[in-house]
């Protein structure tokens, strides 16, 4: 007989999971989505796991929920233009957590494309 526990009780935590501070930074972006159809924090955690590990969809750990559900939500976040804003807010939250300026001060230049001399 299998040990049947609710998913949230047995869900494993991964290094890519959102902290409470990070979730607070992006939760307002998800206010327009229906939280009854999926745990939105878990869907974002699953998307972050996939981005971080590069694992194939079908290898997504089952404790994130069915991979088809995660894919549907990721596609929706992308189609709505939400994923870049989520990434930007998470980057700002990480910079605050590390006590750095909220904006990056680094600039990159490609020496091959810079014209020098006459």
C-alpha cells in the first residue's frame, strides 16, 4: 500500500525554488490568473527548475505536477509577455538580497564592432 499524502506535504524543495521574498516580488504579476486551476507558485518553481536544469519536459519531477500542466502555464506566461517581467523582478530581488544596487552597472562592449581611428 502506497503512502498517500497530499502533494504539498511531500513536495521536495529544490535550489531553484522561489524564496518567500522572491514570491512576494512576483505574486502581484499573477493576480489576474485563476489560482484555483493550479498552484501558481508551484508552476513558477517548475518553470525555474526547467530553466536552471535544462531537463526535458517529460523528466520534470512529478512533485511539480503533470509536465503538461507546467508546460501550459509556461506557454501562457510567455504568450502574455509575463516571463521577462518575472525574470526582471527576480533579478532585482536577488540584487536586494545580496545588498547590491537594484540596477546593474555593468556594460558590455564588443571590441570587434567599435570603430577606432580615422
